C-alpha cells in the first residue's frame, strides 16, 4: 500500500488523483507505526500529514488548476534517466543494507508511551529536548508570519 | 522496514526529478521526508529500544515538514497569481 501509493502519486497524470494516492501512502505509513506499537507517532502522522498537509495540497490544487485537466507527460529521456538512477540507487542501497549486520542494544526497552515522550521532551536535564522544542516553536511562528506575508494580496490602485 | 523506506525515498527522488509541476514536486518531497521518518522509527524500535531519540527526531521532522509545506504552498500560490502557471520552467524571473 505504501509503495504502490507512492509510485502512483509520482506517476499519475491527474494531479488530484496524485494527491489522493499520496494520502493512501501516508495512511499506510501511519498503519506501519501502529504495527510497531508507536501509537503516538501514528496519531501525529495522521493528524499532521493526512489531516493537514494533504488537505492543504488539495486546496492549492483547487486554487491553481481547472479540475480534471491532465498534466503534460514528462520528457522521455528525463523520465528514463531518473527512473534508471532511482532503480540503481535503490538496488545499491538494498545491497548495503543486506550486507550490513545490525547490532541491537542489550538494554531494557523503554515504553514509548505519551507520558515518557512528554517527560523527556520537556525536561531540561542532560537528555532533554526542551531546546529543540522551543526552536521548533519559533520556526512555526516564523513560518506562520512568512506565509501571511507571502500570500497576502497587495491591493493596487485602479 | 528499511526496504520500504529505501524504495519510498527513491520513488520520491524519481518524482522530484521528473515532475515539472510545483505541487507534485512538493508531494515528492513529502514522500522523501516520510521515508526518513520510517527509518528513524524502525531504528529506534529494533536497535535502540532503550531510548526515545528516534521518536523525537520523527516528531521534529513532521513539524518542520508541515511548516515547509505551508510556506511552499504560499509561495506557489503567489507565483500562480503573478505568472498564471505553476510549472518550474515558467518561473525564470530570477534567471540572469
């Protein structure tokens, strides 16, 4: 589901359908997180990506396209060489992954519960993540202001 | 797990290289970021289950991806207003 959705999202000719395929791919990734017992990450994935980014993309598709018109085909040699590069790079990476032996840690596992995540994220001790948390909040504020500044409609005098 | 994320990453790279439409390029970038997230979560689950660092990286990447998508869509809409097109080939105003 993830791979199929991804392939269809980058090859579909109709941009609205590409957005819907992207939605299915992201939902598949969320189900993968559920399968790994990381419920909080799965919930964040669904809320932010599926509920936020895909809806934003679909809105911008509606704003910039007449619905149902097809995009032009990619240039043949460009598609060919990009496909070849992607396939060979995938093969090379998979080769390295299969050759490499991973050594898991021997320590006891920590439950990835919301309580543990929240405690470590907001702690100011050695392994706390309070500084990146604050930096990200400043980044979000800057993005908010920047979006408004960029997308605002400047009134011109008739 | 790593197979899925590798394949998804290079699907995203392929989409980024072949598309000319800015919104679809943005979608390809989202695929790439998601493959990175899968990697972080898988490594955290199977190799370093005693820490939560992979989860934090995933959360921060999701946050930054959301901010980046919002800014990119604002830029795309502004470009569409001034150029009536969202192909990257048409946006050559800064070319010199």
